[in-house]
């Protein structure tokens, strides 16, 4: 266990995770920008004094604490979006991941009543990226360093505990959400997924009516619990990993298609790459490149 | 999956990683059931042995509230709780609007952004409106947010600066889903949950006039 948690290996996986999370953080910023005035100004639904009351006297990381000036808040907001671009590209990775973590947490502590679980997950992932070697591979930092002869072509091994923390975080998330659900009568009696499609505020794309009716409701309720349970247990078994992650992909794909819960699914799925070692991801990428190259060679011939 | 070669990780880093894992697990565990939390089932030796997990959750929840380690997660933004659609998904389907009375006595219904009536791209960028009313809906816990909510609706309802809104009624439209074995209510009921007399000076400030 300790060897797994604190071993050394390729930084490629963590670099890919950084790029995915940075991209999704940027998308999140762009989506929030449409309603900036409603959530982050004094004339909006959530003035600064609300955040102070929510904090309950506990000091919170919040660069906007007490800031009622809209231009300053807007500057901090767009600075975060810029940091997300840098994180996605892997430019000045250490500084940009620290900046993005601080700015995202600031925004969350400024208006906590509009947050969903995707936001909570985003904060955790940014923390791991900030403290780990997230720019050591799959980044502009590394590309520039290799070009200038300052880094070897094959990235040297790094300590894997930040990547392991992503895995453990995801496992804890799924494990405790199953535990939470098992405390509810609707999940136990198999009818939980009957309710959500009938909450009209969650509507996104439609499905045939029978999908949301009995007896398929029993199937989707228990399947959700089983898949979530597998995603915190069997996912660590190498032979089962691929199938478990595919079932997670299918579950989040179904939820994201049917229900309007922006970014939670993509963020969850973006963490799945962390369950693969860097060498596996690099080998997968090489195979993909070779597969793309073959038809081109045929066309050229 | 385990990398072949090893390296040296500082004992301090190891301690930090292990402590972090323990803390996020501790913070993410569910609350105990209400009958335990409310001491309907008192913590006698017999009951603790009968419901060991429930009482472990009770102890965990107590520690969560009392322990200074909570500051580590709360201050840094690492707080977390994964109760998506749990312990039960919501069974109350609801949306808001506001009935606004103007200075000249006329009235108008002003909608609060409702997901159901939006296009798909709008839904993507506006979901926070739904989340916000989820956190504003409790009559017991959230009523302190309502005056500002109503004041904001007055601002959105302003068309003519010489005929400002004077009164806002916040209305909840709702239907209670009883489950798959009961008929699904098709009509929404309406309930005025808050009446607000608009503070004109604040409204003018918000309007920038």
C-alpha cells in the first residue's frame, strides 16, 4: 500500500489530468461569466455580506472578502479564467496551478450558495495539481525545456503520491456517496431514479418514457449504486479497471445527457485517466498515433 | 499498476498525505440517522452495540463539529460532502416568480430564470439559478436571504424609473411527487412565501440613478 502510494513513475498521467482539469475550469469560468452580475455583485442575488454570514466566523481563503467593488471582483474573476488557460496549456505550471486554486477557492467562498458537487471536486483536483508535478509532462513548460535542451526527451520519473491522491479522492467520493444514498429509503427500495426525471428543472435531452418508469427505474437505481461501489473498489483491480471505468463513463454519460447538471460528469470522468500509469497513457497515445499514421501512409502510397 | 522503481519521499510528505486522506474521509462521512442524532435512541451500551455504525457516524459528526482539524478543510476550500441526490432525491419540484406592484398601482409577474423554459445552451450557462433557489427554499433556514432576493427582483422588474416597484411578492410554484405508485400531480400549486416592501433608496442605488 505504501509502495503504491509513494512510488515513483511517469508524470504523463498527471500532466494529462492537469490539461483536462484546466480546460474544464476554463469552461466553468466562461459559463459563469454569463451570470456574473447576478452572483458576484452587490446588486445581485448574493452580496458580500451573505458570504460573510455563510463563513460562520471561520476564516476562509477568499481574496474577495469584504470586496464590494464590481471592477475588482471582475478583475479577479477573469484573472482566474486566464490562470485556467495557463493550467490547461501547462505554462508556468507551478505558479498557474497555485493561482487557479486560490482564485477558484476565492470565487467559491465569495458565492457558496450556487456551488454544486462539480465545484467541490474541482477545488480538490486543483489542490492536488498545485502540490504535485503537474507540469512535468504534457505541458508547454516541458516542451520548451526539451526544445532548449534543458530537459531529457523522456520525462524522468516523479513521485506519484499526487496522482494517488486523485485516485483516493475519487474513491472516497464514490464510497461516501453510496453510503449517503444507502441511508435513503428511495435508494433502498429501488425507486430513486423515478424522482429525478420528474424534477422538470433538471430536464435536458429527452429519453423514451419507459426508461423513467418501472421496472427500468429499479434497474437504473441499483445499477447506479453498483457502478458507484465498483468505482471505489474494483477500479483498483488491474483486470477490472477498464470495464469499471467504462461503466462509470456510461453512467455519467447517461446522467449528463438526460439531466442538466453542467460539468459534474465531465469533471468526474476527467479523473478516470488518473487510474492509469503514465507509461500506459503514453503507450496508448503512441498506439493512437500509429493508427492515425497508417491510413495516411496508405493514401500517400 | 505499481511502478517498478522507487524513490525517497520525505516522512513529512508521507505524514501529510496520510493525514489528508484521513481528514477528507472523516469530513465526507454521512450524518447519523435522525433517530440517533436527536437521541430518540440514547447512546446506552446496549444501543451502541446494536447500532455500531450509526453511533460511529454520530461520533464522527461530533468530532467534525468540535475538532480544530475542520479548520484545515474549511479555511483552504478543501471541505467536501458527497450527498448528490442523497439520502433521497428531492421529491418537490418547484420554481419561482415574483408578483411586482408598481408605484402607480399596476402589477406584473416577473419570472425568475426557470430551467424548464430555457433552450439547451441557456440551460448550460444558467444552472446556477436553479442551484441558488435550492439553497433559498427553506422557510426555516433561508428566510434571511429573501429581502435581498425580493429587492433584486424589484430591480429586474424596473422598466420606468418614474414608476418604480413598491412591493414584491415572492411566489413558489410547486408539486409534490409522491412516488411511482401514486398518480403524478400535473398541476403546480402556488404559494406566496414572502412579501417585501421595496426599499426605494436601495433600489435607486442598484439602478445607478
